[in-house]
């Protein structure tokens, strides 16, 4: 799937925003990649706003951390 450069930047910004909310003691190997995948999936399903992408990833963050820990 090809995304516009604007959407790619929005996805990057969303990734950084979500990662900034992760406490250092919960930051596990592979977390950033898993969150990025979550954001990509949300974009593939039509979510293109910054807030929507952050919300999509944030609501799955604890599940992702639990699976990777």
C-alpha cells in the first residue's frame, strides 16, 4: 500500500507521540516496531488523522508491552 508523504510524516509523528508516553521501565525490545505496525494497520484501515493514529496505538500499548515482556 502506498501512502502519501504527508501521511507517512503523520504516522511517524504519531509513533513518536505514543513512544513518548511509555515509561522507561516498560520500554521493551521490539516495542517501537510493534507500535509502528499498529499505526500502519490503522492507516491501512483508513485512519489518517494524527489523533486517530495515536488513539489506535495507545489503546493497544499495554497489550503490546505485555506480549513482548
